[in-house]
């Protein structure tokens, strides 16, 4: 196990050499690709005369220094590198390698997917293409020539297209030039026979930008929503941040086999097709929203990630946390601020809070890693975005924009650190931000205990921070954060809102001159990513009167959690919660927001409230409460469904999406009754609705509650869409998420389906990963769920280590299980970690779960 080497931030040192210019020539054939790489290398440290270039799975054909071949004692080649001895000054280095993209199942570097050649180089994929200083603080200007058979008519790379032409033997070429220096992780190449849609965008300075979205031939009609989202993103970034696009062309390519959601390569974004392709026959409303968000995210990276990049990978949140925050605020502006904020916090709690409470907890700037792929986490991304949001709150709108402009103006064209971003924020803050930096270096979710004392018109609030310890048990210091609160009179009248700055372990705040004993609304808008404990909280009051949309939702969720926890502990259903729920049913609010208000907490949120988790019990009580609410308010749910249901409405307007969200929330409650009349409504929705959104939800409900009816509907769905991989992802997810005792055998059988391919990450995520969130069956007492997932991790690790390690994350709940389940899970974790040649990716996750230092 000693081969799994730990990398530490403290060991960072600036590169001894850099690469200023790079000319790449790819000669692509079916069975191999030859890569010629000519680099202008410049010595940075006069004392160091040996240069070590990264390289993995490369066949070295030749190399020359300033046109001369070196003798064998002047270089060394091993599995990870090419080292040249005694070189200095500035020199040209030419390296020719041979690689085999069609054999590359890791989907890093250059690989072949569904007849298309494409790349994925973040974080360290470029070393699978050629020998290079593959680190983000080495920024070079690239010229790329791509040569291939004419059966691949589209030859794409970064930058602007400079030249193209024909060659002998039915081959052709294209030359691309990127005028902006960039690190190797942002290099991209695509060669294929692709369909495309074309458009243009006029920038704020009057430049016309050519826009292209490439996809498999036949999918062109599914690209228009993505194109519209791209143009909205470009306009928004100009208006909100003053950022104008800088190249003459912007290309996006949709790829079926892709480890990530998308990649921001300069001028040539490569996307998982899931986040590009959409039409009424294939996409749900959530798909449309997700595409808009991810298109924006990758476009925004042009400035926050590309023009200004990371000095090293420990700075990843510098670009990802910031860009997530930018795409979240974009989505809020394009849709509903209230709804988007709730969705963002739900995601944070269900993913990042769980991460904070588990064995892989880490700060947004980790100080060590074995595999960098494992730090593309909810903490780095989503908690990182919350930190940017707190900057925005602390500085205010005007000063935040001043600091962002200062950041862009100061660091454009550089590879920088989170400290540099902090400096830019600090320049326009009226106070001392030093303590705020702890968010970068401390892990876990802080808790704020709030207590009150009211007398003679004065309210005293005592706020006490509970600071989490690290995974290793190390004590941490108090955090600094903005904490928005509001005061209301008992009749619902609003008194005031104030942003408190929490810094000390214990703080007392006074509110004077009050004419009534106030009701409190705390952490409004989720102003800080913390847990709040306040024993006097009046949930029914807030569900009725709170004018902060997030906190009204929060009150409903917290009251539901309180009710569910009491049920888990053996108490009866709290009818005061059930009565308060009626306030939500009667609320005159935006329909999409109302759909959110009516939902019960997820199992993921519920498990965070328990010291020891019994998933079967959690699932049972949630189902019991769902059914009780449905029975109590059946007529109201039926009324909501009928008022908002329209089989013919296939619009993706916000109004139509909201109506669908609300009526489907009502249908989900009604289906828990398992009555024949509701089953008929559900079946009718599946067969008659014009939108994929309504079909998928109805089909899932049939599979969960009306299995006999579902058999026919599932076959109908499969027969219609078996040739559409995007839709089949939904089919497999429905199979693996079903609350049926035979679900595991159905998942296992589905792996033999002709549509399923374990080499396609989306299909693995849909079928196998979705099963891990089917909690009562994944955590089955006989251990069958654990064994199945362990088998898949070991199997997939040999094919694609990044996907395998992501799947291993399903075991992070290990520490909160009861003794019996912990022992059963441990047996499988030990089996995984003892596997020969286990990847760094998977080893790192499993060893942390087992606490093996």
C-alpha cells in the first residue's frame, strides 16, 4: 500500500522550468495516434538543471533538444515521467509519442467515445497525451494541428481557427491557435463526424462571436436550449461582472462518455451530453434547468478559471467555488430567486453537510490528497460557493463588485491562490476579515446555539458557537460569518431585519425599544452555511407569517424533522404539524415555491439528525407521515392536481414548469395511498402527457406504488426510447430507485440489457449509483446491497478509477451505522481495500472510511 503517495500543500514549490509556447501535432488513426510536441522551455531556477516531465501510459518514439538527440546517460524514462539531465537556459524540446485512444477506458487524456475522439485533461489528463510539465502554474500559448481521415470532418481544438486543408490518402488537417496562455489541463481536442447548430453573439464592444454546439448527427434539434442558455450567460456576465468574451469563436461539444458534467477548456467546452441535449421527447424540467446552469458555469469559467487560474490543485475552490456562486446567481436571475436558493441549500445539505459529518470531511482548501480526482467535492464546489456568498453579504453589492473588478484587473493571465482572492475582497471591506479566512482551512459544519431573554422592551440574544473538531480530533477556532435575523410581533407584524456578525465563541446582542415580545426568524436566506439550534422556535408561526421565503420553507422542514424524529423514537404523529401543514396548502404563493413548501425532508436530511442511523426505520416513518398527510388532505391534493394538470401543455415556460411541479408534488402524496383511483390518474398521466417530465414522474410512481400497472408502462417506455441513451438513463434510474423487494435483482438483471454499457459513466450513475440512494435496500440487513456495490467498485476500478471512487463514496455513512450494519459493511470495505492494484482514487476514499492512516 506504500504506492499510494500523499501530496501536501506545504510541499509546493514554484516550477524550476516553464513552457512558454507549445506546438502540438496530432496524427489520428483508428488504432493509434502520434503526437508531436514542440515546446519552448525556459529555465526558472538557475540552480536546477534537471527537468522532469510528467507522462503516463505513453510510448516514447523520439525526442530532441534544440534539434539534437541526447545520449542515453542524459535522460531517464519511467512509468510516470521523462527526465532530462543538465539542461539550462531557454531551449526547444521536441517529443514524439504514440498513444492508443481506443483502449483508454479511464476517459482521461485523449480517448475515443462512440466514434468520436475527444479529451479530458483536468486535473492531470494531459500527461496521458504527451510528456509535459502538467501542472496548473505552467501556462503556455498553444498552436495545435489536428490530422485525421476525412471520415472525421470536424477537427477542433482551443482558440481560433487559423488554417485547414486536404492531404494525401483521404486525410485532412486543421490548425488552431490560442492567443491566451493557459495550463495544460485546459487543452482540448475533438475529431469526429458531428452534427451542429450555429449562432452568433454580439459583445458589448460590438464584436461578433461565432457560436457552435456539436453533437451526434440526429441530435441537432436538441441543442437549441443549450444555445439559448449560452447567449443568456454571455449577456449576463457582461452586465453583472463586466466580462466580455475574448476569442472569435466559442465551441461546445456533447459527448456521451464523460467522467464529469462538463469541462471549460478555453474556447472548446466538452460537455457530458446530459448537460447539452434536451427536447420535449427526452428532457424533464429539471434537465432544462440543469443545462442552463451548467452551460453558464462552464462559460463563466472563461474568466474565473481560465483567464485567472489556480496556482496548484489545492486552490481548486478558487475557480470552482467562485464559479458555482456565479452560476447560482445567474440561475436565480433567470428564474426565481426564492426557488433557486432553496434548491441550492437542499443540495448543500444533502451532499456537503453529509460530507462534513463523515470520514472524508475536509476544508474547502484541503492540505493533502492522494488522488486529486477525489477533491472535486461538494465541499470545494458548493460550500466554496457559500463562502463567496458570505463575502457578498459582508461587503454589500457595490463593494463586492469593486472587489471582483480588482481581482480581474490585478490577476488576469496569472495562476493564483485563494489568498489572492481574499486580498481582493479585503480591500473593500469596512473592517477586519482576517478571521473569515478560517473557512478555507477548517472543516466541518459549525452550529450556532441561540437563546433569548426578553424584559421591559429589551431582547437579549445569546449566540454560542459550537465548533466541530477535525476528522483527526483536532480542536478548531470560532468562525466568522454574517447571520441575518428578523423580529416579528405575535400577530405577524414585521418589526425589523438585521445582519449580525458572528465572530466570538459567545456573543450577546441587544434589541431595545420593543413594544412586544418578538418572534424570531434566524439565518434568513441561509446567510451562513451553519446549523442553528433555537429551542423557542415557533414553527407554525413562521410557516404562516415569515416573509423570508427560505425561512418559511425552513420552518416547514424543521417542524417535519421534529415530527419524524419523534416518530422514530416511538411517539405518535404530531397533529399540530399536520394542522400547520394546511397553511402550506392554502398559501397564495408562486406555484414552484409552493411545491417546495409541501415536500417532506429527504432521508438524507433526516439521517443527519440521528446519532445512529437505522435506514429502514427512517424510510418507514417517512412513508407513514406521507400517507397520513395524504389521507388527511386528499381532497386538497386532488384539487391541486386537477387545477394544475394539463396533458397538452408541453411548454418549458416558468409558469408551465411551476404548474407541473405542484401537481406532481400532489400526485406523489396521493400515490402513497395506493388507491385504485389514484393509480388510474397516474397511469393516465404517463400515457397521455406530452412532456417527458410528466411521463418520468408518473412512471416512477407506478413502479413504486402500482407495480402490476408499471410492468406494461415500463415496457412501453423501453420500446419507445431504447435507442435514446439520455432517456434510458432515466429508465435505469427508475428501476434502481424503486421501493420493491426485488429491486436488487432487477438492477443486476438490467446490467445484461443490450442498452447498458459499464464503460459509459452516465449509465453507471443511473443504474448503480442510484441504487446506493435507495437506502432501505442498499442497507439491507443481509448485506446484499453492500456486497453488490463492493463488487461493482472492484470491477469498475479496473476500467475507470474516477467512477469507482465516486461509487465508493456511498460507504461514507459507515461511522453512523449501528454495530450490526457497520460490521457487515466493514467486511466489504476490507475486501475492496485488499484488492490488488487498487487505484489511488478508490484507495483514498476507502482508507479514510476505515480510518486507515
